[in-house]
C-alpha cells in the first residue's frame, strides 16, 4: 500500500468512533475464522453459527456503548478487560430478573464472547499473537448460575410430550418405594400446576389454600413469589400429601437410608432418576429425545394453551387480570413487565413509524400461559408448546 493510501486509511479510522472500529474488528475476526473453519469445541459449525455469534458480540458492544459512550476505551478489543464484561453481565442478570431477557439469550452471549476471543487468537486478524481479555467463560457461567440465570439440561433437552407419552412414563414410575410414590406425585402435580420441581419441593403446607383453591410458590425463580390456581386433580394429590402435617412442614420430603431428610438437590435428583428410568423402560427416551421432569411443565403449558383456542380476547384479558390480582404485592411488577413485553412486540412498528398495536389474540393466549409458568414474555412459551398453525385471513 502506498504512503498516501495508508495516510487516507489512517484518517478514516481516526474519524471513526471506538464502537465503529470495534465492530469492524469483530466482523473481520469472524469472517477470517469462518474461512479457516475455526470453532470452539465442536468439530464443525454451520454458517449461521458464525453469523449468530458475530451479531451477538456486536449487540453487546452496542449495549456497552449505550452505557459508557461510543468512544469508551474498553470497547476496543486490545483494551478489553474482564472487569468491563463482568459489569456488563451483571446488568444482563438484572434485566433477566426483570424478565426482559431469557437465560438462553444471556448464555448465548457468554458463548459468543468466548468465540470472539478464540477467533482473534487463532486468526491473528488484529496482529500476530494478539489476545483479548474478556474474563473466564466457566467462572462467568458459574456467576450467572448463582444469580439463577441459567437453562438446565432438562429445560433444553426435555421433549414436548403427547398424552400417551405422559401416561406411559407416569404409569411406569416404580411406586414400590416411598421415594417412588413421591416421584410419581410430583410428576403428576407438575402437569396440573406447572411448578418447577425445586419449587414443589420448597412448598410448605401453609402455601396450600384449599378454601381458595390456590398454591403459592414462595421465592420461586428470581425470588419471585407467585400464586397459581389449584385443579381438582392437584387438590387430590395435595390433600393426601398434606394430611396431618403442620402448616410449616414441607409438603414433600425425601428421606435417605438412614432416616435423615435429603437435601433439596438430592431430592430433585432422586425424582429425576425415577422419571428417567420410567422413560427408558417405556421407550419414550431414545437418541436425541429425552423425557424429563421439565417435560411435565411443557405438557401443562400445552394443555393450558389448547384450552384458550376458542376463548375471545375479552375472556383472555379477564383471565390475565384475575391471575395478576392474585399476585398480591407483585401485581404492579407484572403490569410493568407486560407493558415492556408489548413494547418489545411493537419494536419494529415503532422503528418504521407505524401505529403501535395492542396484544393480538395469539399474544394474549401466550401471555396467559407465560404468566402461569412464572414468566411474562410471549416468546418464552414457544419452547414449551407447539402453537396452532397461523390461520389464513
């Protein structure tokens, strides 16, 4: 390159913000990484993986620029450090607790950042031997897990079961032992009330209101207390489980071989083990297809969604309102979350100067299910259910 061209290039870069330079660096790293077939762990990536990770890193840079300014020094790869990224993922964790981001989205960003680090190191696109300091991926995932920001293997791999599969697995759970009986009861209860397995083990007798037909999950995911309706089948299971127990006693307790109460983690694993054995025995579990306790939550969501098919928008709004009113001091939080969800749904209409719309009939169906699962976003529900085909107008 001639001296004059170099000078012109230098002038152009000097007129660019640090954000713009950083984005160019990201695009170059992933472009060269894709050409060379560089991956992280997996032997081969699809073309879309490079594009998705590149876009995720650019999204993160834009986020940091909004927080710190487009000329923030740490946006530039050579000046990046772990502290900046730790602070950023703390912000994302807060957004997750406000139900503005999903755990999957945040975990994906952690993986994208690690991929960028590897691309820079392996391609030498920013200079030979250049490494960027973005923090340790494993430590960051551990931090997110402590904050409750993670998707378990069960959530990711659990199938959306049919009625036959649910019945087959439940009927094959070994109930000859007390642990087996409790495992079956929790599996059945999940289909009726949609509770997470840990949340069900945290239930105390005082959380079950047989008069109002409600169940209260105290300090559920993200320490959010919520109240859900009790079905007739759930009432039958809970009446038996709560029989002659004091208000402060746990509804379900697992005991080890020495007669000691098992920890929450061991209790959960015990139920999962009984469920897994039953799923294998029935042939429901096979390669790349797993029935887990989370499959029960997916069935609960599908059942609720299917029941809303013929309900009007007014009826759905009424049910959502009833659910929100049952949440006590958390009512306003849910209202604000739903407003944010409506903003998210309208984001492209707003960008294009179009009139904003309210929740559609389908959005209301998804929102009702989402709230009962302990979420407040419509898109989250799609990982639980198979939605109805889009009707032709």
